[in-house]
C-alpha cells in the first residue's frame, strides 16, 4: 500500500461546476497537508496548506483535512477552464520529516 | 521576489554519462529539496540540504548525490545514467522550519538515451 493514494482521473467537468479532489493516506504521523497545482511542463505551484485537521478557504478553493479518517479533500467552486491542470496532494511530518510525500496527482479538465 | 530557478531546463544524455543539475532557491530560503517526477512513480523525494548538510534522504541509489553551497544554491549529480533516470527533476526551497511550505522551480527535464 502506498503511503498516499490519489485517484489519477482524468476528471472532466463543465465550467462552473464544483470539483472535489481527494487523497487518503496511511501514515498517522503526517501533520502538514498541501495541495499543489501543476500545469503541463511547469513546476508544482502551492495552492493550499493546512496544519493538522480542519478546513481552510481561499477564494474558490477549500481544503479539508480529517486526520481521524486519514482523508484530505480539495474543493474548487465555480471551476474555470484555467483550472485545467494536475492537482497533487502532499503531506509531511513524522518520520518523513520535511520531505513531502505526494499522491500521484489527479488530472482535471474544465470545459467551457 | 524571484522564484526558484533551475538550470538547465532541458538536458539530453546517453547511458553511462553523468549529469549535474543546478538550483538557486528563493532569496532568504536556506533549505533546498530535490524531487524526481516520472509518469509511473509520480513525485518522489530525493534529498534535502540545509546549511550545506544533507538533512534528509529518500530511497534512491547512491548514484544520486547532491551538495549545497554557502549561498544556499544547490547542485545534484547523477552518475552512470540509466534509461530509467529520464524524468523531470524538481528543486524546492523553503525557510527550513518544520512544516514549512516548499516552493518549486520549473524543473530540469532529463532525457537519457
């Protein structure tokens, strides 16, 4: 079992839809949870950062962490064609230290 | 503030050769981490350098090595290249505190023929 599981998709939605992206993990020592967005041929760009359990909202993006279920989510409201990218969850803490452990990424396509 | 820069952006090498990649972190950031991204394995942690010392290491063979200079710039080296080393190599910088956010550069795409 991989430490971090993420459905690779692809996920296709119409413009304006609400998108839900999820990751599960096995290491209960993880404390820091991130979502990165990666456009083709670019480096990952940090979208959301959450420490421990809880919700965080930033514009159209909401990140949720449920440590009891070892489950994290990213919601995108009013999705736009410019949101078309690969979304990567990442986490760190415990024995991993500062190393980021990534999911394999979900490819999202938003059509206009 | 300038972001993380990586050079070169693209590289083509043949099996058996060695390669050196360079990374300049965001000004003021003292930690540099390296990651390998492939379609099959995704993003995997290689190693982290802080104050010129390797502080953390992933599960990669000894052919992969790195170093950090006093100005926080970092290089990674891959010796005796194999076809499977073809990947996007990403560098990330941070302030180096626990749980700190890491900011990625654009990567170096290495192709091994």
